[in-house]
C-alpha cells in the first residue's frame, strides 16, 4: 500500500471496502459557489416572475407581437409604393427574369398554369385584365394584396420584395406570347404596353 501524506489522511473516510479506502475531497469552491448562486437566482426569479409582479410570458409575447405587427405594417406600407427604377432594373436582368419565372412556377402555376396561360385563375398573357390594367404599376400591387374573395392570396407576406418585383417583370416579359389552348379572355381589355 502506498504511503499517505498528511493531507490525504485528513480527508480519509473511516471505512473501507475490501481494502479500498475512500478519500472525501471537498468540491472546488467555484463549483459550490455556482451551485448556491443558481439556487439563489432561481428563488429570486420564481419570486419575481411567478409569485410577484414580474411580466408574464403571455404579456411579453403580446408586446413582441404588437411590435412585430407594427414593423410588418410599416414594411407593407413601404413595399406597396411601386418603385419603377427597381422594376426596370429587374425587367432588364436575365437573372432576375429567371428568378421571376422560378417563383411563378413555384407559387402561381397551380392557378395560372404554365406560362400564365390561365386555369382557375385568368390568362395573364393576353390584353384582358380583371383587377389590373396590364401595367407593372397595377400588377405589382395586386400581387401584393391579392383578392381573397376571388381566390388570389396576398403574396406580400409570403414572398420577398425582390421575388415580387421579379415575378412582375417575368409577367410583363411574357405578354403576348403564343399559348397552347389559353383560357378565354376575362375582364376589361387594355392595350398592351410596348
């Protein structure tokens, strides 16, 4: 058996199991302080938030939700202002037209069919429009707000600003294309923009 120093002898427990003796070293001071600090923090936290007058999770959630609604309202207000410079830069960019086509195929094909020939929703490549006038300035805000009673969702909350402008640019780029079995014209006729 190894010789024990005086420090080990001081923490030696007075029992052994099959010749094995156990030392009782105290826990490190930092660990003990963390343990008691955690207990003290839990008591204060519980007293303030659960028993006392601290704000509840529902109250804080309500404040966050109110702030989020204000931010969203401001965002939609700014987004609803059609920016012709942004639109023109997107309409001249082949990459953004591809982004518009991709987003159209992902979100709009279900109702407007491939190349916007019309299915449940109207044909978007002819000169007839139900809710817009065939111009980017009228198409863009309609995509934003939609027409829930007519089955068109408001995309402003689901798509990013660049995706909305890209879809508008894509729709304008396919105006007047030849369609195979297009949906019959609906709405009022507006002369196509050159």
